[in-house]
C-alpha cells in the first residue's frame, strides 16, 4: 500500500505509520501499541494451511467386502 506524501512522491505505509506515530504524544503512543497488541492477538500471523493428513487412508478396508461405497456413506450418516 503506497500513500502520497506532500511532495507528491510515494512512500510505503510502514513509513507513513512510523512518521505519524512519532507525531503522537507518549500517552497516545501507548494506546497505539495496545491496539496493535489487540490486533495481533485477534488475528495473529496468518498461518499457512497445513496439508491434509491421509493417515486414515484404508481405515475402513475391512468393510469393503461387506458394504458398497454407497452403503458405507449411508452407514456414516447413521454413525453421526
């Protein structure tokens, strides 16, 4: 995110935040820091989605002789 400054050039949002933060009195800087901490706790760093684990694969293999896949789907609905 870029923001135009007074001279018409572009500076990055981090720099704009830094400049604006320096303009605040100390008591308001603390409020800003508290708000940043709140946002970090609420949203945190975005984690990468973990890959799906297939360790259950073959878990119902003993049932394949007794049930078709459609019958297993119906059984799964019963088990819920």
